[in-house]
């Protein structure tokens, strides 16, 4: 887990850059996309921690699980890991 907001932003920036290379697609805060973990549609929440009101299924980087997740991953035990 991160200790402060700056550390979290630095981690997320690094992970976004790596994911952009891996999936060969642009990823921007507030843009529609698919969760790398379960494949469900959602909205990238790069600026927050996955709790952005109005986004519906937010896709965010979790420093607890060290990976990309979405709100549906958090509430679903049957999420398929890709």
C-alpha cells in the first residue's frame, strides 16, 4: 500500500505507462476501457482510487493487490483473471 498521495500517483503513472505499452492503446482518466483483470467495461480512474462517483465501474490500480482492478472485481468473487 502507498503511504501518501504523491507516492500513489507515482506508482500509477508507472503502471499506466507499462499498460499502454503492453496493450498498445491509449489510457486516459475518464476514458472508457476494459479492466485488464476481468475484461469488464468501465471507466479509467487514473486520478483517483476507484471510487469516482458517476463513473459506474471504475478501473483503477490497486496498491493492495498490486494490479489493475475494477469495482466489479472488488464485489465479484468470480472475476476471471486474464
